[in-house]
């Protein structure tokens, strides 16, 4: 265990949404190993308090509740953390205590322009993942400070700390090939999957890990109806809303199905095949004459994953595609390695250690 080189720090984690936690947890654990203190600041109007409480139960975490960024800024000015982590931009940096430094780390390595726009409010440092991401963001914000560390969210998968799933306990058959379907909420392919699609994959285990917003936002009620129907099949396990981490599902899966999601980069870094579902439902604001809004919202960066794996244009092509990819897992191997180097960064399980190294000694 590395001893702290100075007095223990207080580090705050600005937790706008529940799904930020898997990115923060490895850093939190590393801080604890070195004798530092941490405090989570959670937004009550964005999340269900009981979900946070269950996540923190038994972990010895301190959590404070705020309603918005303004209230959060007031809390930070009061408690004066040495460092504050943000997963997004923050509008009240000027109201923080002058002794508090700020760090940004994204909750995903997404293809959307918002990945880069998070840096529109400059922090003391932003921790970056792969080298291509680092190069691009330095071009966009040449005056700001960026440090390449890798993607801390994946550390438990690479250092062996992630326990994974109990397949028998979930009612699935251990040893079966396992498909992970991890759709995002918008644009999502959920509505394009048939109600009985698990019957087409009766030789496989199917893990379905929806986005947190699918469970929490009223507008996605029809997506929840689909999930309920799929969960009735004996070869399917649908993750509940309190299962916010994708990591155990990634560990247990042989192949990933997703759309415009950071999950594509994350799973490819495990050396396993991904299939990009190019059939998804667009909300009416993005359809027809308004398709330009979709292009503007998701941008040219969507082409980043054009050759990360096999692209499928319709559900009916999917059963054959999954079988083909599992029988030829090396087909996109070189591409996956390139994507990992460019977008994910080091896969040694020490990204969180490099982050805490910097927090302890930002001057180098």
C-alpha cells in the first residue's frame, strides 16, 4: 500500500446521475487505500435516493444531497474539499473555495460531441483515456490541462477485482454462450427488437442491461414494457434499475449488442466482439425533414465506431450475425486493439492509481 505523501485529502465526487458511480468507485477505492477521505454529493432531483443508499450501503461512504449546481457550489465552498470530481461541465466554478481544485473524468467514452463539450468549463485537470482522444481535446482547448490516465471505470475488469455474475443464481445456465444487449435510451434499438426475440437465441444466455434513464424517465415507458416481456423468457436476465454498473455483465458476456454507446469501446477493450445495431427508433424531432437535427445532435464522431465490429441494419440479420461473430472472434481483433489504444487507453487496471498519483502530486 502506498502511503500518502502529505496530509490526507478530502475529495468530493459531484454525482449528477447514478450511472456516474462506476467511473468514480475505482478512484474512491484507491483514495481509501492511501488514507484519503471522500464524500459523494448527489442530486436528489435527478435520481431516486434509495438507489444511491443501496449502492453506498456497507461501503462507508459519506453522501450529501443537493438539488442543483448552485446548491452544490455552496456546499463545496463550505466543506472546502482539496479536489472535486465532476462528470460533466459545472456552471459555478467561480464560486468554489480558492483552495479547492477541480478534476473532470467522463462516465463514458461516448461518440457524441458532448464528450468534448464537457470541457467548455475548464477544470484544474481533465483525466483522459486514449491517445486519440487526448490529441483531439488538446486541439479544441489548447490552454487547458489534460492528463492521459486510461479509463478508471474498467480497472476492476483488468485488475481482477470485479466478481462478475452468478449465472445459476440468475436462473441462467453457466457455460452457455452469453449475449449482452446494452442499449442506450436515445436513439435506442429496444423498440426495434421483437417481443419474442429471446426465442431466436434459445441456445444462448441473454443479459439485458438497459440505460438508467430507461428505468427512471416516464417517456421511456414503452421501453420498460419491452423489458418486462423479455424477462419472461428462461434464457434472459434483465438488469434492474439498482444494477447501475455494466461491469459484471461485461465480465460474463461473450459478445455485445449496442448502438451509439460508449459500451462499444469498453467491451471491445476486453478483446471480445461487438455488433453495432444500426436499427433504432428516432423520436419524431429527428425524423424526416428534421433528420438534420439528429446529425447535429450526434455529429460526425459517430463514424468513430464504423469498423469496431460488424454493423447490422435490421433485427432479422442479427441471429446469423451473432453466430458468425462468435465463430470468428478474431475477425475484428486488430480493429479492437486500435480502438482500445486510441479511445480507451491502457488496460493494466491502474488508471485510478494514476489519477490519485496526480491528485497527490499535481506538480509532477
